[in-house]
C-alpha cells in the first residue's frame, strides 16, 4: 500500500481539480448540472482513482486504476476544449489549463509504464 499523497502525479492532478473548480465557478448557472458537473467529476476522478489504486495490494491493480485516471483525463481534455469553444474559458485559461492537463497525462503514461514493468 502506497501513500498517494507522495505521488507527484497525484499532487499535480489534485491541484488541477482545484483549478477546475475555480474556473467552473464562472460558468453560466444553466451549466450547473451540465458541463460544470462533468468537468468537476472528470477532473476529480483523476486523483481519486490514483488514491484508490494506491490502496490496493498489487502494482497491477494500481496500474489499472491509473489507466482509469487516464481515461478521465482524456474526458477532461475534451471538456476543456468544449468550454473554450463555448467561450466559457478565455484562450489563456484554456491554454494554461490544457497544458497542465497534458503534462499530467504524460506523467500518468510514464507511471503506468513503470508499474507494468514491475
């Protein structure tokens, strides 16, 4: 069992969740149960799945939950694009947030590859 708080990828994905919550606070009220909810759920799913995987017994299980986190990151990647195209996010907000998300996805890829080699 690992302490998920020690994982750099967890730390960065947790920070991303906080950013997503702040950004979605400015979305129209009509999106409360739509895009706002979806973005918050998919962003929170990244560190949540990493935490759950760390509580499992094997590296294989951790890799499986990390792969689920990757799927959530891909969902969020599209949702960010949609929010930008709907003009809920400025070009700068989109660029900065999407760049961070892509870095997290790269970290997840490396982490998963390392786990699968173990």
